[in-house]
């Protein structure tokens, strides 16, 4: 019974009429105030999904010509009790539109001071200075004889005089960097749909690929530690509607992304996570999760910083991917069980226990504008082994045809400038066949000699 009902009820009739009227007015006033305190009137945000989307697009466009120095740490485990595997890497990244040059170095162990970074340079490398860097160098450009190059060092020997490998791709697109840095790959020719599942792709990178007209919201949200605006994005347009046997009506289920933006003029995306959405009889079913875990990645941006000239970017951040704990009890519930719990409890509690299977963190050390005239492509230097991946050929840069054939062991092939690409075991298919044939020949000669020696020995004995 509410205050309004109480003010005109049996209890009030026991008082004089004038006292009943006065007390009723007082209770009416306070009941309205209490209701307002319990359910505060939250004004809608002064923005729209369209404004949020195009503000984000403008911020991403601001990253077209920049230089970035960043540290990256990843941690992976396949089971909750297993010891995690670590990769700590440092990246010196130059981006000029669709041109890129990335220098990376890494260690396969955890480093407590990983955020302090590694070696970096203020200027891009060239074919004259590329030999001075010991890590992995990746270059990419939108067009040319080669569009992607990966450059690294090997130990030179007498038989293999080159110390620099230059892998060139003429048609194949590959990820430019494995660093977990949001938005740097969005809209680049070297980060097309075929690379959407590469290691450098974060959940938040997919935000700009969605249709803002299908966003649900925005609404003001107070679940985070800072004032935020929340939108819900349906991953699939059509819901899954399982058949109910004990209930009437329709239960609709979606996979969704929940996204939070800062509730200010900047509207920066600060959190994005995979989730679920259940609707029964056109009413939202509140979902309660087990701790921070979700059925998918959870992206969190650190504090945004102004790096000059209107260039804002999160100085740090992380993305955690969750997986269902295989050791947790298996709970099998039907769609009717979900409706039962919702009608009984007013919500549905997700039953699966998840654990953080993958953690990626990054730290920005330098972020600055890069002149649009910067040249980032590195031509193969003299003495390098040029490995043409798409045509499966190799050559030594600066050597004649005869010299390359002699050094690479391909002189027997008339008119061939290079030999086939080496296998993962370090030898080409032709060379393995050649070695196998020689081994067979050696065995045959050994057997022949032993038999010959045996016959001659018997003859001399008689």
C-alpha cells in the first residue's frame, strides 16, 4: 500500500477530519519525495548514436599520420590452474595514411618493468640503416611491386653469407603489428576484412564497423566509477527465439556488445564487452553475471591524454578474454528454466563459471604527429636474401644471376634466378629430394662394397 492509499485509509478515519486532511497532505508530499529518491529522474544524454559514431570516426581519422612508441604485454592460459605464457613486446610504429613501418622486439617471459619500453628511434629506417636494427621490421604500402615486407636478421655462415632476410609479399596482405593498440589499424588497406581475426584486432576496433542506426540507446549509466553513456549493439539483427513448452509468449535472445562512452563533450569509448540480451514478452530480463567474467572479451581504456594538437588517446588499457572453466559444474537449463527464474526472482543469473584465459595490456610511451611526406617503405639492401613469398623464389640482392644460383645451390636449373622457398625445417623440397637421393645412392654403394669385399674375402680363404 503506497502513501497515497494510506492517507485515505482506515487509519486516517480515526482522526478528526481536519487532521486527516492535514496528515494526508503531509504523507502525500513525503511519499512523492521518497519515490523520487528511490527512482531518481535521470535526464537523457545530450547526444545521439549518430553523434557518438561520427565523433569516434573523427578521432580515428586523427590517427592517420602519427608515430607511436608502445609497450605490450600478453598473458595466456588454457586452464585456470595452468602456468600462464607471457609475451612482452615493444613497438616503434610510423603510420602515414596507408603506409606503415613497424619495428618490434619481444621476450617470451614476464617483465615487471615492461611499461618502460625498449629501443626506439625518432626517424624511420631506410635500406641503408635497416641492418642496424636487430628486431623484426615490417613495412606496408597500398601498391607497388611488393606491398608487404618482413625483415629480420639471421646468423651468417660461409655457406650462407647473407645476414638479413627480406620477405616480400606482392599480393598477400598480412598484419602490420601484433601490438594490442586500439584503432590504429582501422580504415587501413593493410587491415582488411581478411585480417579481422588477427592478433592485433581488439574488440573495440569493431565498433566503427557497426551501423549506428541499430544502436540501442544512448542512456546515462551509473554502473562504472565515472559518469558514462551506454549503448547496446546487437551483434546479430535477428534474435534466437527458442520454443517454450511451459510458458506462453516469446523469449528472445541476442549476443550483444555493451559500450560505454565518457559523459562529457569528448565522448571517448572507455569500455566495451561481449554480453547477452534476453527479452521476454517485450520486457528486458536483467542478467546477473559471475563476477567480472563475460562470454567473450572485455575491453577497458585507461585515462585519455591530450598528446597535442587535439590528439587524444588512452595512455594505457587492456582487454581480457574469458573462457568457460571446464572444471566447473555443468549446468544445463532449458529456455523455460530461464523464464521460471525471471518470473520468480525478477532476473536471470548466468550459471557458467568463467576465467580470464587471455589478458592483453598496452602502454603508450610516445604519440606524436608524423609529417605526411614521410617515406616508410624500405627497399631490400644489398647482400640481403630477398624472399619472394608469393612466387616462392629467392635471390641475393646485388648479386648476378650466376652468383645467386651458385650461393643458393641452384646452378643446375637453367634460366632460374632463384630456388624454391625453404620449408619450415630449413631446407627446400628440391634439396630434400636431392639429399634423399644421395643418401640412397650412398647406401647402395656401401652394400655393393660390403658384398664385393665379402666375396673377395671368401675367395682368398680357399
